[in-house]
C-alpha cells in the first residue's frame, strides 16, 4: 500500500492513464494533474456561471465568494494564520518575485535615498538573480551556505562593493533572497535564515527583509508558516508545481512586512478606490486588505476557482504532503544508489552526480527528490546531455537537460569560471542548444525528479536505461586477439570469406559501437 490510502499503481491507473507508456521524471518542472481534478473542475464550470469579480451581479458575487474561499484554504494549506499573512495571486513564482522587486525599487522613489541593497544565494533560480538589476544600492552573491552563515553571524558584507553595514542609521533597506530547494539538484537550504536575520541584533540587519523562493520545495514538501515570527517576509510559489493544474502562482506576504509593498508607483484596475485622470493626476489606493492593492486588473478567477478542486483531489489521493515527501524520498534514494553504483568495465564511474556535501539522499530535511548528473565514458570523457535526452525520449522517458535556469548552481557544479562561461557564449553556446561539451567540460546537466505519483517502476526503468545504454562492458579476449591479428597484417592466414563472416560476427555480437561524446 505504501504511504497513500491506495497503492501508487492504483492511483496511476485511475488518475494518470497516460503514464502507462511513459516514464515521467520532470516533476521539478511541473508535476502532473490527476484526471478527477479536471473532471471536477469541468463539472464546476458547467454547473455555475462565474462573472467578473469586479461587478455586483449574482454571477460576479459567486466568483468573489469562491475566490475568498480559496484564498482562505490556501493559507490554511500552508498553515499560515490569516491574521499574520495575506496571499496575492499572480501568474507564477517569477511574477511574485518581480512584484516584490518592483515594490522595493519604488519604496524610496522621489527621495534622496539610494534604493535597496540585494543579496542572493549562489543556488538561486534565474528569476531571483534578475532582481539584482533593480538594486541600485548594490548587490551581493553569496557563494555558499557558509558565507550566509558568516554574514548572519557578523552583519558584515566585506566582499561587496557596497558597504551596507550602516543601513540602520542611513535608512537604507535591503532584500535577501534564496531558494528553499535548489531547482538544480534538489538540495534543501536552511529555512531558519529568515528567523535568524529578523532576530539579529546587528544594526546592519535591521532593515533587510527576506524573500523565499519556495517553488521547487512545495512540489514534494510541506511549507509550514505556522510561526509568523520565523517565517519569511515574502514567499513565492507556483501551484502547478504542487497540483499540476491550474497554471497559477502566489506571493504569501507576512503582514508585518507588508508596508514594503505599499509604495508601488504603478496601479492597475481593481487596486484603486478613486482615480482622477484630468489635470490633477491623483489617485487613492484601496486600503482594506493588502491583496486588493497588489492584484492588478481582473484576477484569473477561473484558475483560482480550479484550486478548490485541486486541493480537494490532492487531499483525497495523497492525504498530506508529508506522505508525498516520504514516498519521493524513498524513490530518489533508490535511484541515487543505483546510479552511484554503476561502473564501466575498467572501474570508471558512469555517473557524476552533483550532490551538495550538506545534503543526504534519504534525509528530506536536506535533500529533495531530484538528481542532477552527467555520464562518463569508460575513458573519463563525457556523453553529451543532448544525446542522453534523445536516447531517453526513444525509451519513452521524460526528463530535463541543460542549465535548468540555475546559473550559479551550474557554474559551481561544473567548475566553470567566469572566463570559461564568456568563452562558451562566444563559441555560440546558448540556453537550450545542443553544444554539450566545450573544452573538455559539460555545459549543462541531466536532471530527473520525482513527484507524488512517481512509482518504483519509474526507478527501475530509468536505472535500467542508464545501465543498458551507457555502461561499457569488457570486450571478450577472443575479440581482442582477433582484432590485434587483423591490425598487424596477418590477414593472409585467413580466407577472405572467413574474414568477412568473422567481421560480421564481431560487429553484431561482440563489439559495442563507438558513441558520439
């Protein structure tokens, strides 16, 4: 039976029939939606009329009530007390991050303040890295957890070109952002950094807020915001990572920090109480609830209503995120052990797995169900990631390859210097291309990741695929002797017809074809 009310095979047969001929291993990109979610949502849509929530008609009132019900349920799902948190619906996690960044950029607009300082972890998603472009007071990339720990302990930022140690006295403010889980290799970062920064007595930390990218984490782990004093100020996530559908995101805001988002210069429809568009350019923002000021235009109300069905079906199938966490932990540990054990005929490891020294497969506190790796030849060369992906597709396996939108993590894992990255770009390398190996180094990785409905069969299929396709076996001794004889010009001792038959036999039965590395 496992961890769920029914066996995962029963759930897959009923809810995910399209998986019968597919091994889906890209849950870090998006998990899959169950059939009953779509059925229930479709029944909801065909049984009700949902109007634009900005009106007062019965259909609009119904939409408004359902939206607020879902808003309350989502906060409950993350164990967030509505007295302490508000939720802002956005397109995805990137939109949530951009909303925070733009609000911080506008916070001191029109004053003589230098703008905001920004710190981000090396393992950040590209969308977190992009915030540095808006940080006019400077930014810093923290190269490791140790650097973050030292910074939290000392309040010093000695490696940054911008000195923000006097932020309390000057009024300068900042934003520190990091992922709850690396989207590259699944390792989980400390969730207590937000609390430690907030509790710090160092003046340098007084005006620095925290932004947590929880998109990868919430796919297979329970985000617990029950302690408002230790929770991040702002949390970004995407619901399709959890439920597969709808395509929707959210920004969860700690109300004690909401003032940092309330000086936005832009305003959209639905966020204002009054607008004058004549000679006097004046407007007044809504001030009842935070999300009313930040949700520009008409909400994607059908998608929000779909969350109702997603929450219901998810609970019925899996009961809790803790169950999903335990299930996927077991699967990823088994595959990690399998890939780690594979060896070529000469003892060369087949897979180079990019795992943090701080994480351990089988420990859900430090490692999520994601494995990033590349494949070696028996001579230590590399099998290109694009070749691996093409071979996987031929076997019905869905996975992810490339830089996976984690530029710092990729550079660190593959030991690529700034000079090497610039050189690769000059050579023509671009995101998503098939330039797999340049100057003896891989340019990206192969990534597999598990989700709630992943199965033990998925583990077996992928493990067997790597072993059968890429493990090089020893050549039989007779083959080596024959080849040496042929290469040394002893052909005169063999009839031509016999030689042809021998070559055909060797090609068909005994010699593995060379691979394009």
